[in-house]
């Protein structure tokens, strides 16, 4: 268990369709006392956002099952003025997203999969500390 209690009880929206990736992220968040709420698609993201959950940030995959794309979801959230910081964690993060990253101010960090757990933790805490 991590001794950092600054973000205990934070609720993080994790947009991830791969079970193994989600469970790893969920375990890391739990080690800080945070709760992961999962969405597998754009529709689920929009339902959760509209339900007015008290999310601190979003961890988003880029390539999702079906036609959903984390980048297009982030664009739509920005257009809706949803100002939650987004951390992109994806095997396609730099290949698909990096050239367009500056277009969406909510995207605070980008991390390629597979990722180093310590790097993930560092970027997670940095994103939360610099929350909009």
C-alpha cells in the first residue's frame, strides 16, 4: 500500500476496453486509495460524465473496440467544456495522437503501452497535482 494519501478517495474514469490493461490500472489506482470507474466505449463515457460523477481525471486508451477512438472522445469532451485532465495510455499514443495533442488542452500526459509502472505512477500523480 502506498503511503501517499493526498489523492485517497479520488475517482478516476478509466476508458479501456482491454480487461488486462484495465485491471493493472485499477490495481495501481487502488494502491493509492483511488477508485477506478471503467468505461469501454464512447457511449459509456458520455453516460458516466452526464451522471455527474465526481471524477478527478480520465485515463484514456486511444484504440477502443468498434469505431470508438480515445482521441475523438477527448475532442468531444473538450467541445462539451468538460475540463477533466486526460492521461492517454495506449500502444498507439504517440503514433496516432502526438501530432494532434496540442489541439486538446485537456490532454496533459501521453504514455505508450507497454508502460513502466513507476513512470505510470509518476505521470498519474503529476496529472492530479496539476489538475485544471
